[in-house]
C-alpha cells in the first residue's frame, strides 16, 4: 500500500532531448507528489511538486503530469541539459496525516550526453 | 546551502564503537527527520520529530538512537552497528505538521553523512 514504483532505473538522453520518468502508487490517500533531484555528494532537493486537483504542473523545463485514475504521475524534462544529469526521485505523502512522511520511489539516474 | 547542516560528512566506525551523527537546521522549522539512503533500497524514513517529540519510529533497530534536544538540532547515536548499516544518513527538516501552509510538506535535506561500518 505504501510503495511508490519508479521507472526506469536509469536513462540516457542526448542534449536537447526529453527525459521521461514514471511513477505509480497504490495508496489512494496520497495527495502530495513531489519530485526530488539529487546530485552526487548532495542531499535530495525539491524540484517540483503536484497535488491531485490538477493534471499538470510546469516549472521551466520541468513538467509533472498526473493521472489520478491510473494512480500514475510522471516527470518530463524538456530540452535536457548536461547539468540535469542527476538522480531523480518521485515521492508521495498524505498531507493531512501526522508525520509528513514521504514514501520515495527507487530513483532514476539520468545522464544527459552533450 | 540548504539550511540543513550535517556532521560529520564521512564516518568510519567499527562494530563495537559508539558514535553520533549531528544535524542542525537554520530554517526555523519545527519538524526534523532521519532518512537512510543505501544503494539497494529507496530512501527510507527512520525517525520523525515534531516540536522535539518523536512522532515516528519506522521499526528502526535499537542500535540507532535518535535525540532531539530542540527544534533546531537532531542527533543519531550509533552503537554496535552492523556492516549492512553502512549507508548515507540524511537529516531533513520541514515546517511542523500543524501548519496549513501548502508548503508545509516541503522537506529540506542536508547533504548527508556517509557511514561505513567495518
């Protein structure tokens, strides 16, 4: 119930291409879906987040698409740049539940080739 | 700089040692967390504190002992660890759970403490 499944595990994309990472969840009580970006040697940092009342959220080159009925959400990185090379984690939580506990996906290592 | 500082950044300890990881946040938050990140598993929540009170212990073995003396500081005391405990330990903070602010869910991570148990 608490799992968040993320795919693919790794991704190689050419500079200027589109990176797509998918996540699926089981718990319908989840109502907050953030994506975190982690560079080597650093902690994860919030990239973008969405709540189920919208189907898409865009911030710069990063877009989250959300499909509530399918219990899936995805991150699209448009015009991928070498500086986007990092590990990306999707996560989910219940904002009203005590504890503010994030359940993370397994991560996707993205490599953008120049 | 995320506003969450962890020390030490790297720690090597024997299985019989006692050591501690320290975390300090400068964000004015009232909730703090310990997460474990290893190569084989997703980021795992270990402990949660809200206003210095522990609200979550995610079935963590007693060889890990957290301490939260105030809302800005969090420690993880380590004792009699096993080699499989080697991992990156991440501290994080957020606004307290009672906040109705939509940003209240945003968790800010430190850079982590790399722990190797030999």
